[in-house]
C-alpha cells in the first residue's frame, strides 16, 4: 500500500464542473458559504464557520452520489480506476471510515443535531470548528504522483415517483498527489 499527501490545487477549494447542462448547479447550489471562512496559510487551507444547505430538494429524497478521480495527463483529464457510486449517500454520509468524514465531517461540531438531515433540508447549518483541509490517500498503485481532480455529483431521487429532481450538483476539487 502506498500513501500520498493530497495538496489542494485551488485556494477556493471548489471549482465548477465544465460543460454541464441546465439544472446542474455548482457548490453555491448546495451550500451558502457566507458564514464560512477559508484561510490560506503557506500551502494549507484552514476552514472555520458555518455552511448552510441551500439545495432545493425534499427531506424524504434519496441523495445519490458519485465521486470520480481524474488524472491530468498530456493536456487532458483522464479517468482513473477510482470511481465511487453511492445509491443512498445519506445512509453513509456520517460513516467514520469514509474519506469525506475523515477530511471534512469529523470537524462539524453540531453533527448530532443535523445527522438525519443530510444534504436534504434547506437551511441546515454545518458548524465547523477550525480545521486544516488535509488528506492522505492510500492506493495499491505505486505511481500516482501528479495532478488530479475529484468530481463529485449529487442527484436527488423522489422516492414516491422514482424520478430525479430537476436540479443536481456537480463540483470539482483539484489536487496534487505526492507520495510519502
């Protein structure tokens, strides 16, 4: 197993997904960050404050998620073997073994009060203690140094009608992997 330090490639953390159809929102379609502070110190990003959900879906919706890791090689973004499809993201959102929990959610101070709301209830405040956005990625592949991006997409399924809501979320996070 090889370990890689993951450095953020963008001080703002999140980028929009390119070439998306109407109805696909960016990070501002998921969260209001007006009460959240991003501080860049040397090569580290520190985050503190409140992020409020703004996505207009229903509390009973099933949130489906996909995370794709793309590698920048020879001037273009190429897929890797790492793609994660989650048919019910809310059921594992707070699982302590998940990457997003280790990187982000374990820093949410009011977790017990908002766990059941997931990303489904507009106005839910995620209260973050100050933390450094850092991450270690482990892989069986030995040659993963380089520039990557994680593309995260979230879709809401109406469980009664079994139809997708008209809006979805797509965000990208550019990173650099350095083998430790």
